[in-house]
C-alpha cells in the first residue's frame, strides 16, 4: 500500500494536468492492490508505476495552489460582498 500511495502522489504532484488520467489509473491501481494483495499486486503496481513514470509531467496545479495560498496569507483579499436578495 505504501508503493500504491506514492504512485498516487506522483500522479497528482508530478504528472498533474499533463495527463489527468494518470491520477485515475493510480487510484484504481491502489484500490486493486487493496483488493488483491501481494504477491499478485506487484503486477498492478508495476503497471501503474510505468504509466506514471512515462507520462508527461506538469506541476502547474501544484504551483498554482501554493501561490494562491500565499496570496491569501499575505495580501489583503478584501471582503466577501453581500448578496442582495431580490423579491419577486
């Protein structure tokens, strides 16, 4: 399960939006590893690892969320405007 978890993390952090299917495949592999168990799960892990390793990489979402969190922590983001209720 540790290896499956690491593959899911790599699919999200390293592959990201360059191949969104990597995360779907990695989480499916993690579920299959949980259901099947070792020693057969080694094949599932190998397939998922190769898929994630050979996918194009993009950490744009990872960097973007970090930047957004920094902005919220360090900038005056203003207040949330009140919505006016319209009566019909």
